[in-house]
C-alpha cells in the first residue's frame, strides 16, 4: 500500500532528515511502517528545479539502497514528493515506481483501485491519446495520474506551466477522486478504492485522503533541527519561512495533525492551506 511524503516550503529546504534520519523517516518505513508492513518494492524522490520536476527512482528497497540516502542528502527544494512502494498492481520495475511526472506535474499514490480490471478500459478511453502515449508502466496509479491530467487539461489547465488557477485544479482533482471512488464502488461493492494521492506542479501541492492514513505538519520559522542539529534553510530564505509537510504517518515527534477521511488538502502560494470534502 506504499508510504507517501510531500513537502511545500516558502523557500528551498533540505529534506534529508525527513527521508533518512528522523525517528520514523521514510527510509525506515520502507523496511517496517506503523502497520508492520514492508514497503520495499521501489523508491522515488521528485524535486523541483527551474520549474520542472527532477525525478530519481529505483526498484530496490530504500533502506537497502545507498542511492536513496545520497539522493535525499542532495535534495534542496521548495517542493518535494517522495514515495516508497509496496507493489499491489504491476511488477517491481522502475517504470512502475512513483512519483510519475509529466510536464510540470508530478504524482504519487498510496492505495489501490480495487476494480481496476473493470475500470481500466474506461480510464484509457477517457485519457487523451497524447497523454496515454506517455504511459511507461502497468500500475493503476500511473493510469489515474494520466486520467486526472486529461480532466485538468479539458478544464483549461496548461500542463506545461505552473497553474495560476489553484482553485480550478483543486476542483478538478476533488471531482476526479470522488468520481473514481464512486465508479469503483459500483463495480466492486464492499471493496472501496484506496486513493491517497499527491499531486503538485511545484507551486500547488494537493493531497487526498481516501482509505488510508494521512497527516500534515506546519512549520513556522527556521530552527536548529532536533535530528541533525543544523538549520535546513539558508539564511537568505529564513525570514518568515513556512513549510507544510504531508505524510502517510508522522515522521517526527512534532505535533502532526491527522487529515480527515474523504478530505482534500491543498497547499498554495504563500503556503496557505485549504481543506475540503471529497464528494
């Protein structure tokens, strides 16, 4: 079922501690998470440079792969997605490893579309052909990503540049998650879809909670990290620095807040957050 991490800050920040060193860092969760589950079927980290995602990923276990720690240590960005995979749909390959990206958008999923065998044709038919041609793997997650991008573009979102219409994207995203969950319920009653999704264009970060745990943490100001003892943000970005972290489970001993079930959290410019229901 995987584990997720999302970061959106008002300036670039080091994220190594969250991914590698923290009490419940993502690397530790790749070996053993709070459910007692190993998420050892691949890892990926997407950060933003020059307005576009740079994605590093591998089909090995993060806790066994020195490249995961090295990539995390070298990542300094205002927006980051990270993921450790527990394979449910699709084989263990790099092509099936999250995050997925297209244009300025990157995406990760924790969960499963339980009625995929009955919904796959519909998702494909409702996905624009040029987007479908970018599919590289066989997961339900990548199909969902390309389907949502198609719906966004149909609503007027430019997939090749950061969207100025945050509320438009939020609306399309919420409607898409709700519609997909309802379709899954019709085809697989009693087997609800699990759709914890993370989507970002480097500016707007959106997360949905549907079927799995999800938490958020807001940090104000710059302080010495309790894990490594140093500041994660350079002095030139320190004034009024704010960040929001989103994760499948708390990574540190800080005051994480649980995201309500069937809710969407959006982190927009100014690091303002909005929460809305998924209908």
